C-alpha cells in the first residue's frame, strides 16, 4: 500500500502543495512566491510523471486497482500539468484583481489539476466519480472567482448544470455497477463480454448517461450549454484552463471507460455511431454559434465545442482494423496540439485585455496589429492553427483525426469535419481581420501600451513555440501518443 | 420482517418519498419545499432500512436531513421574502415535462425490463465495519481524495461567501448596473473587474 | 540530376529565410545606402530590396535547376527526402519528400519568375511594406511547395499555407470590397480542400502511404471510398482553384480587389496549382477513373471556355474582365487533359505556363494603369494610348498574347490542346473553338474602349512607364512570352517528359481494365 | 537557291521591324527621360535621337525590301528554270508534343515564287510611297514598324510549308492588319473598324483552324505537300489514300470547307465581307498593300495552295464558285453607290477577289493566281492614287473632289491606267487575267460565268463613275485638315504629290500595263502548275467570243456610266435619286444590302451582346454567385437565429443534457 | 407479489425523474439544487437496492459509493449555495430566469 503512494506521486505533489498554499496564503503576501511554489509543484508533478515513466513503473496498478500508471495516464498527467502551468503563469493579472484569495485560487487550480490527473489514471467508477467531482467543484469556484455579476452567474450556471450532469452520470454508473457488480473497469468489461447479451438497453442507457456526464465535461453538443457562459464569466486564465485541461481529461476518461469497460463489440457498434453523430452535431453547433460572437472568449468557447466535436471523430473511429490505436492516438495528438494552440490564443487574449481595459470585444481589436504587432501575430498564428491551417499543430491533428475517420469507413465524417473547418475559418479570421486589416477608430490608441508581465510573455513564447514545433515536427508527439494508447489496447 | 410488514413499509415509504418530492414540485414557498425535501429524504432513509442498509440510512438522515437541508434553509433565510418563491419557470416547464416523460420511459423500462441477475435473500451484515474497512483498504484513494474534495469545497465556499475588500466595489458596481436596468446584456460587455489596489502586492505598487 | 546538396529545399525555404530577414531588419532607412543609388534624403525601403534580392536568388536557383535538369531521364529529379512522421503502428507515415519532374519544373520556374515580377510591380507600395513583402515571400514558398511536394500531406500543407498570405494580402493591401473578396477566396478554397483532404486521406489509408510516387491505382480499390468518389472529391478542390464554371465566382472578386502583385501571382501561379494537381495527382494516381471522366472534364472545360468568355464580354471593370478571361482560358486546361493523350496533356500543361505569363502580364499592365488612373472602370477610360503609349504597347501586347496570337506563347498551348484533343473530344473541341473568337472579341473591345479613341484631357497628366522596375517587368514578360511563342520546345520538351508517364499509366490501365472496368 | 536565302528574305523585314520598333519605343521614351531618372546621362539623348530617329524606322525596311525583292526576282528566274517545281528544302522541327510534331519549313515552288515577288515588290513600292505619304505623321515610326511586321508575316504565310505555320502567319497578318487599320486609333471609327476586321476574319479563321485540327487528327500531318498529294490521289470508295495517309471523302470535304471559311474571312467574301470597307479607316498605303494587294489575297492564295483539296470535293468547289460569283456581282453593285473613293476601291477589291475565288471554284487555278498577281499591282496603284488625291485634298469623299485631272496629272494618268486594267480593257494586265477566268467559268459553270460577266460590266461602270467624280468636272474644294491631324494645309489648292509618292505610282502603272503579257508562251501557267502535286502544263485558253463580249460589255458599261455622270442633272430631273433608277433599290444598295446592319446591329449587338452575353452575365452574378452569397447570408442569419437556444437559462443547459441523452438512447434502442 | 429489485429501481427512476423535472422547471436556484438532491437520492436508492439484491461483491461497493455520493452532494450544495449567495449580492435575485446576462 505504501509503495502505491509512489504511483500517486504526481497528484500527491499537487494536493500537498495545494494544502500548503491554503495555509501559506495567510502568511505570505508576495504573489510571486505563491506562484513560484505553485509552478514548482506543477513542475514537480511533471517531473514525477517523467520519473514514473522512466523508472519502470509503467503499467503498475495501485490502490487495489483503483489507479493505474500507464503511459496513457502519464501522457495526460504531463499535458494537464503543463496546461495548468500555463494557466498559472498567465494569472498574474487575475491575482492582482483578487488579492485576498490568492492562496485559494492557486490551491484550487492545483486541486483541480490533481483531480483531472487522477481521472486520467482511474480504473474504478468510484475513483472516477470522486476525481471528477474534485475537479468540478474546484472549477465551479474558480469560474465564479471574480464574484462579479458575470463570474458569479457563470459559476452558478456551471454548478447547476454540472450537478445535474453528475447526477445523470451517477445514474449511469449505478446501472452499470448494479448490472455488472463491479466498479472496476476491466471487470465490467469481463461481465459485458460474458453476460452482456440481452442487456443492451440497460447497458446503453448507462453508456448514454456516461456519455452525457463526460460529454458535459468535454463540452460536446448537446451537453455544451454551460461552456460559453462559464468561459465568458470566468477569469480568462480559468477559461483557458477549462477549455483545454477539462476537455483533455474528459476525453481521457471517455477513452478509458469506453475502451476498457464498454469496448465490447456488443456496444461498440452503437456508440461508434453515437460518437459520430455527436461529433457532427458538436462541430456544427459550435461553429454556427461562434460565427456571430463578438466576445472573443465566448467565440473561443463555442470554438472549443466545435473542437470537441472534431475530437469525437477519433472516438467514433474505433472499430476499424487499426482504429483503436489510430483513433485514440489521434485524440491524444490533437488534444496536445489543441491545448498549446488554445493556450497561445488565450494568453494573447489576456495580454490584450490587460492592455485594453479588460475588454474582450473583437471589434476593439481593430488596429491591434499596429499597436502590438507581436501579440497580434501570435494570436493570428494561434487562430490560424485553430482553423487547421499549416504549419501548425492543429493542422496535423485534423489530418490525423480525419484519417482515422476515413480508415473506419467514416469518410463522410471527415468531409463534415473539413466543411466545418471552412465554417470555422469565417469566425477565426475575424480577429485576424480586425487586428491587421481594420484600423482603430481613434489615433490615440496607437499610443504604446503598457508592457505585459514577463511571465505572461514567457508563456506566450513557450506555447507558441509549442504550436510551431508540433506543427513542424509532429512525428515526436504522434509517436508519444501512439505509445500512450498502446498501453490501453495492448 | 414479515411479508405484509415489508409491503406496508415499502409502499408507505415509497409514497412518502414520491409524495414529498411531488409536493416540492407544487409548493409555492421555498421553505416549504425544503421541508418537503426533508420528508422525502426521510422516506428514502426508511427505504434504505427496508433494504437492510442501516448505516446508509443513518448517514442519510444525518447528512441530508441534518446538514444539507439546514444549509439550504440558511441560504434561503439570507434572501428576502420575495426570493423565496418556488414557482415553476413556465418557459421551461413544458419542454421539461416532455423530456422527463422520455427519461421516465427510459429509466423505468430499463428498471423493469432488465434481468438484474440472481436475487440474493440475505442482506449484508456489519455494514458499518465493512464499509469502514473498505474505505480504508480498497477505496483508500477515493476516500482521501474525497477528503480533499470536501476541503476544497469548504475553502471555496468560504472564499466565495466571504466578502473581501475588493468585492465590495464589484458588488456595488453590479448593483448599480442592475438598478440602471441593464437586464440582458450582450456578453460582449463582459469586462474584467478592476484590479484592486493592494498595497501588499509588491508588484502592483512597483 | 543530383547536385549533391538539397537544392530543392533551399529553393523552397529561401523565401522563408527572406521573411525572417525582413522581419528582423528595420523597415526603412533615410540614409543613402551603397545598395541603392537614390537621391539623398529619400528613404530606402529595406524590405523591398531584401524581397527583390531573395526573389532573384530564388529565380536564379530555379533557372539553374531548369538548365541542369536532365532532359534525358524521366521521373523526379533533385529529390530531397527523409522520414518525417513515421507512426508505424497506426500506419500514419509522412515523408518529407520534394522533387521536380518535367511537369513541375517549368511551373517552379514560373513561380520564381512571377514572384520577382510581383515584387517589382509592388515597388511603389508604401503601406506596411515590411509585412507586405514578407507575405509575398511566404506566398512564394507555399506555391513552390505545392509544385514540388511528393507527399500528399505536404502537398495539402502547402496548398493550405498559401491561404494565409493571400487572405492578408488581399484584405490589407487590396481595394474595393477587399474583405469580402479575401474571405470569399479563403472560404472557397477551404471548401475545396475539405473534399480534397478527405480524398487524400482515403488514398493514403488505402495505399498505406502518402508518397505520390508509391500510391498506385490498384491499391485504391481497397479504399473505403470508391475511387470515383475520391477522384470527384479531389477534383472539386482543383476545380475551385482552376477555376471552372460554376465554382469560379471567387476569382473575379479576388482578382479585382487584390493588389496588383497578388493578382499577378494569383492568376499566374495559384490557378496553375489546380491544373497541376489534376495532372499530377488525379491522372497520375487514378488513371482509370480519369480515363472514365474524360467526357465530363471536356464538357466542364468547354462550358468554362465559352461561358467564361461570354460573361467576360459584359464586364465593365478591366481587372474583372481579365479575371473572367482566366476562367475561360483555364477551361482549355481541362479540355487538354480530357484528351488523355500526350499531345493534349502537354498542351494543357503548356497552357498553365503560358497563361501564367500572359495573364500575369495583363494584370501587371492593368495594375500599372490603375496606379496612374486610379480607376479600373472601362467606361472611365478612353484614349489612354495617347498619354501612356509605352504602357499601351505593353497592354496591347499582353492582350494579343491573351487572345492566342501566333508567335506568342498562348497560341502554342491552345493549338496543341486543340490538335491533341480533337480526336477524342471532337464535339467539345468544335465548340471550344468559339472561345478563340470570343477571346478576341473581349480583349480587342476592351483595348478599343480603354486605350484607343480620342484623347481625354483628364488623363493628360498621367506619367507613362518611367521607372526601371516597370521597364524590367514589361521587358522580361514580353521576352518570355515571345520566347515561348517562337521556341516552345524549351518548355514543351520538359512538359512532354512529365506528361508521358501519366499517359502511359492511363493507357496501361485503360487497356488492362477494359474488361474489368 | 539555298534555303538560307529564303530565311534571309523572311528575316530581312523582321530585322527592319525590330529596328523600327526600337525607334518607335525610343520616340516615347524620350518624352519620359526628364522624369525618368535624374541620373540618366543627358548626353545620351541626342545620340539616341540621332540613331533611333524616324529614319531608323523607314530606311532599313526599304533596304530590306529592296534586297528581298531582288532575291525574290532571282528566285523567280530560278523557278522558271525549274518549271515551277518545288525545291527540295528540308523542314525543321520546332517542337513536339506527343504525336504532334510542329515543323517550320519553307516551300518554294512556282506559286510561292510568284507570291514572293508580288509581296516584296508591292510592299517595297508602298513603303517608298509611304515615306512621302506618312511624312510628318506622329506615328511615322510605329507605322513602319507595323508595315515591317506585316511584310514579314505575309512572307511567312507565303513561304510556309505546313498548314500550322501558314496558319500562324495567317493570324499574324490579321494582327498587323488590325494594328494598321487602327493606326489612327484616336478616331473611334478606326478603332472600331480594326476590331471588326480582326473579329470577322477570325470568325473565318475558326473554320480554317477547325480544318487544320481535322486534317491533323485524321492524317497526323500538317505538311502541305502531303495533304495536297493525298487530295490529288483521288477518292476511291470514299477514301483518299496516299503514302500511308488515309482520309474519307466527308473529312476531305469538311477540310475543304474549313479552308474556304478561312479564305472567305480573309478575302472578305460574302458573308464575311463586311470588314473590308470599314478597314479603309487605315492609312491609304495600308489599304493598298494590306487590303488590296497582299493580305486579302491570302485567302485566294490559301485556296490555290490547297487547290487539290478544294477540287477533291465538288461541294467545296461549287460552294466557293457560287460564293465567289455572288460576291463579285454584289460587291460590284455596292461599289456603284459609294461616295468614298477608298470604299469604291474596297468593294472593287472584294469583287475582284471574288473573281479569283470563283476561278478556283471552277478550276481556273492558274487564272486565279494570275489575276491575283495582276490585281495586286493595279489595285495597289489605284489605292495609292487615291491616297495621292487624299494627300492634297484631305478627303476621300468624291463629292468634294473633281477636276483633279489637270492639277494632279501623274496621279490622274496612273489612275486611268489602273481603271482600264481593272475594267479589263485590252491589252492591260487586268484584261488577260480576267478573261482567262471568264473562259474557265464558261467552260465549267455557265451560271457563274453569267454572274462574272455582269460583274465585269459593272466594274467598268463604277470605275468610270469614280474617275469621273474625282478627276473630271469642277474642283469641289476638298476638306480642311482635321484638328490634331496632319495633311495638306491648303486643300483649296491641290497639288501633285511629292516624288516619293509618284514614283511608285509610275512603276506600278508600268507593271500594270506589262504584267499581262506574262501569259504569252504559257510560262506563267507552267510555273504555277508546277506547284501542284501532279504537275501538268496547263495552258491558257483563248476565246474570241468571250474576249469580244466582255470587252464590249465593259466599254459599253463604261460609256453608259460616263453618260450618266455627265448628264447627272438631267437624270435627276427624271426623278431618279442616284445611279439606280428605283429609290428603294438605291437605298438598298447604299445600306449595303442591310448586311452590315444585320451582322453588326442585330447579330452582334442585339442578339449576342444584348441578349446572350447579358443574360449570361446576369446568370453569373445573380445565380452562380448569388446562390453562394445567399447561402452565406442565410448561414449568418441561421447562426444568429439559433442563438435563441443559448438563451442563458440554466434549464436550457440541463434540459439539453437530458434531451440529448434520451434522443441518443431512443435512437440506439430503436435502431 | 414480492417486492423485488424492480420495485426499488422503479421507485428510484420515478424519484430521479421528479428530481429532474424539479431541476428543469424551478425558477429559484435553490429549487434547482433541491431537484439535484432528489436525483442524487434516486441514484443512492438505486445503488442501495443493488446492494441488497445484487451479488456479494456489489453489496459493499454500492454502499461505499453511496457514502461518497452523499459526501459529494453535501459539498456541491455548500458551493452551490455560496455561489447563489454571490449572485444574490450582485443581482439581488437568485432566480435563474433572471440571471441571464450571459447568453447568445
């Protein structure tokens, strides 16, 4: 049991430091120290994951099979901790706005991240539920953290819908548990394989409820409604964090649950179609709603719905010959690319908002290209990547995912995906147009803007480099994703 | 427990549960609704007893009836009388009814139609011990994480409910906007709240 | 031909290096420089000189490649390749592979050449020059990439990459309804790419490789999509780019509102990507589907030729008129391709090259005129030849080349297409002949209304061509157009070389698959 | 003669073109120099002016043409020695594209030799004339550049040994014709006429292009000799076969028809004749060289070149015979009512070309070529004469001339010679060739003969009318020079033209008188027949009946016309509007049989431009583009409208969870 | 008729649906929370039913699950009420049909 604690290392670091921060907050007022500690914890978590990877712990199960440390989990641990690092790094301004709640803010980010990491490594329904709730509750609070009228409303809506979603999820889990008699994913799979016949309705009801619950986290239409409101109301770093980390973990658990527990052919045919349909709906809903948004955060929220739809393509592409590997590794690869890209976009948005008096109106971006060319170039680059244009991370992610679709005989899905790329271009290009093409109404705005904080700039540099590196040399990441999913499907 | 007693207990407790829940639906006052919720919860606790889940029943009574409903009542009491309205949102009630009908068909069908496996006659004994053992052995990790979760919720709830210095201005601004009748606002107007002047922040002053 | 070092990669990425250079160096300088002999006090624009230098260097590399290209060996030369993504377990392998063959070599040269023209024609741009020239070079890289990629994924990558500079170039430096046009251009292209990507992926999955050299028709029978569907998907993208009726309406808008250099490159090179793609990808990789689709292609081609020309006649905007004429001219490409023979396909490829030069020149001339008159409306112009006779010479020359006058490049391509395609597409060619007449009609009429006619005093202040950059462009374009017109084999040999394997492929499949379909 | 010589002949004018082009560009460049570049060395300007002046435009061309003419004459003499048989000159591959092998090569035979002499000779004289006529014109250098280019193209057309090369030069002469007609582009009429000429001839060229494509796709060759040999092989069982080439009767007929279409366009035959009268907007020497002597005769040359093809199909030969005959008569009728002297000559040209056309149609190959040659000389002379008149009166309107007989004696004299030659008065050159054609027609096709004879009569009549109006009676004052143009400053006192203009007139007059005698001894026929694949010594026939008849008709018609002109007042008092007795007929003729307005106003403007093109453009904008734009707008509207779903209520979010889940489950269970 | 697992499950399903309907149709945020609590109770009831009637392994884990759910429910309610309080401070209302600043 004690040796199992070793496996918990990455999360434990976060939880312990999170607890420490809650207390330290009372004594330490310097924001930089708190942030430093937080970042150190996240870095430690990443390093610990790396150690687990290299020290031969891969594949170990811990805590009676509740937790597993495989490459899949480690992939997500690193990804999530990285995303959290970026979120913390860009939170300078946010923390200046809430001087009396810094410890809580950072601690909640850490708790939430730990929850997401645990989610990626969970192999037990109860663990999944608790991990999910840990991260959800932390996020509810973080969304409402500004306590202004938008934040509180966003937080409340997120909480209420989230509570309903988790109730639905629990109902699904309850059915699954009652039917199969186990909370362990592999035992569930065993049961379905041997005794599942004739119980498709119940199993599918459970599966549907699980999809609803996890899909809610992943902001897949039609479970996406909270996302725009929460993103809009939340402090922007949190919106960034939600859009990438939450989604990543949700897909991690979707892959794990649906491949490990419900991967039997009895059900797979059904949910393959379900995912394909959801992917389609998500892409269209996200893109259509995004077109008319003027608030860039909200636009990105809807775009994240569409991106979730794109990711769903990978889930749908399961039953083909190599579909399992291809689909799942496609999701991982895409998620990584999407994460860095979206973070890059959000980082710039934060920087611009800081200079802009906190405005997120796309129209106020007019002339930004002249005022701060580098920020604009990075944002434009990130948005172009989000469209899926080369040479960026998402470009290859899309190609990869669409290939999985084609390989599973879902070529129509690839076409829909690319047509949606077209629709998405219409709104992703709007800020680009505003920044570079429109000119600011008044010339005063051309005055030099305050210099953003170094940490934010550094983050921007890092994630942009990430976008570019993944875009130019996707091979490494693809191989990593491949190795990660091989752990599940071997 | 005799068969008849069992029947009587099930039906009456079931009626209490469902009746309580239905009364929540109907009652116009939020405080009444919470009280009906308590009744429904008690009904559920009773049902747990009929299922020989003594420990859970106790927990149910303690936490739901004892803690959650009191918490809700407190929250309700913090709001003025006008906000204690528990009426239906007629705009959503219609579609909600339709969807609930679908959910009901689905869940009940599954509940009735599915073969749930062998029916065991003997109930679990020594539940409290077993659950406790399970929690610190098999489910130690969820247990610990659950603790963190409660901590996080606690800290978060405090952080939210506590009125910090910087919040006053924000609330005041919100109320001002509210008074000016800005009902629905294009989300474009969302702007970050102003940065609080904080002397303790070394960077803000430098 | 193996020069011993990755000359092709150098060629493709040199413009990107130029972009870096432009980005890092200051925008303009007021000091008199050794580089340029200019009047004291006049600012020197570094970006345009860097852009010119880089574009010229690229052109020289392209020229050297063109010269040392081994005309005795068919197949790809100057190949640079290494594994780029190799995910063996999931079968997602992408090779960094670039090479040129007889088909792409002239187009590569054309691209390099027209970029120089584009830089020179933008010499008087003074709005955000730094970005402008940087984007122009990015555009060059992307187009060169398309013409040399030997891997479907890289082909697609560069195909999409080109949208970014185009969008910005049109919408920032354009005129008129530029935002609309830029967006329309992007959306149309992306719409096509959507289908193209699906097609590529289906091919790649079926053949287990994205390498153009290794994908073979027989592998595609195992595809998840039927080969004709893949063919149609990819054809949609190329048809939009080419463009053919009825997918052409982005073209007039984009052309009209784009700055001159972009119009030149758009008409000169970007449209060629469509024709190149049809030859390189569709007919190389799916010869039997292509052979079945010949009649459809011919019909589309003829409709484009005739309909495009008829609509051209009614245009009132000079740039729009030329843009529509492109629609008509690019129809010839499809017609030539549909011949399924070496002659027709060589003609189609030749049409790509010659149309690039000719329409490029037309846009250069219109751009130069527009710089002076600030109107493109034909109705506003009259008797321009009195005041700007040198530009008039250029315009008339380009116009005549455009209507397929012998001894100028366009004639060679058109006549080759006609001669090559008649046997297999008799009716189509017969109708397409009308296009020759209509081309003469719209071009001559436009010339009559703009350059000829009585003097109009309001244009008396216009300066004629008076800058070395203008003389250079006009002279170089004229020289190339005449050279290709009187001695076409300099390019035709290469194109023939490039086309021959495609036709052999078709013939193999048509003869072997005659029974099996 | 070695092949090089012919390339020299071809490239001499081309070199002159380049030099003239440099000169012309330099003219415009000089204007730019001050603002061009401050660093431009000013001292170059006079040097550039000196070496790239107007002389650089004209002198090299005249020298080049003189040399070329000399070489052409030597070649002709050689050719006589060879009895017109083709010289064995190799051909060179220009480029290949698959089966298509495009060659450039030169074919020298009797026909070519004759044409070479005609082209270089007339061109030389016209250029000499032009130095005087165009002196002082702003576009002097440009003019010679175009002329040089034209001569090059015409020589190329004549020398070509394959159809593609012929076609290329064919198009190029069309181009130069376009450029020269629109030479004074500031005149809207000139610009429009240039365009019209190009388009109308190109319409005919389409036929020729189609013919070329057809013959290539059927036989795989474009070599003129091979095609002719194939046609000459004769059809057996509907197939022509020669040396491995094979072609059916239908294809051969179609090929012939295509060639005829090209010839009809270029030689301005009905119904494509409408461009030539308008083409008179060009400078007069251009009309002389391009639009009477050489280029328009290229159509005849083409049919002569492919004479076996035309005669391999009776459809083709009959068609061209009837087109020719009809045009000959119709154009002559139209010439009767023109008041512009150049237009009279233009219709006359059409009429005469039509003679050659029907000559070919009825098998009078040698006669056609002969007429082509003689016509080139005398018609060029006539045009130059009209130019000379214009030079001093500033007008071509015969109603403003008159009485120039004494004022411009040389012009008058040469014009009279030209008129007599054209009218076919013995023993001038026109008589011999025209009579030969009539004889051929008489022997082969009586209907055509009748029409031709009538046309011959009318020819004499309209020429007499023109001469009378121009040179007889009182001088009616000419026309003031238009602003911005150059011309005689004092048109009320016309004077004889300068030496540079009269000399060519005289030379041409001499040739016009003498050229007809080539027919004696059958030498001419021998050279020309030598060009055919099956060279048989054709001999011109002689028929006293036709000689007497046609001469009598011409002289009679001439006198009638003279009488009418002299007694115009009296004729008018009879109530007759013009030369035609019935006003309606007069109007019908002055309106050019309504053919122009039918073609231009109805077909081109209304039907094509107004209806087809407009509806297409509307379709393009409203439907093809409109649908896309509409879809885009609708998409935005939908996007906007769909936002009601996201109405901000929590319940909408939670409801969608349940609804989505349920729909999925029901769907799964049901299907 | 014996009272079997179906009865409990049906009861649970009914409760779940009523909870769902309450969550969907109440104006007041706290009303929505009440609905959620009912749904969670329904889940718990279902789980306990499985615990009673299911196999031996399931008996324990379901009850453990229920404990977790109850704990989490409490935490959720606490946070939810705190958020509702903040909303109230900002808007003077916790009616969800009026807290619709964010929409579209």
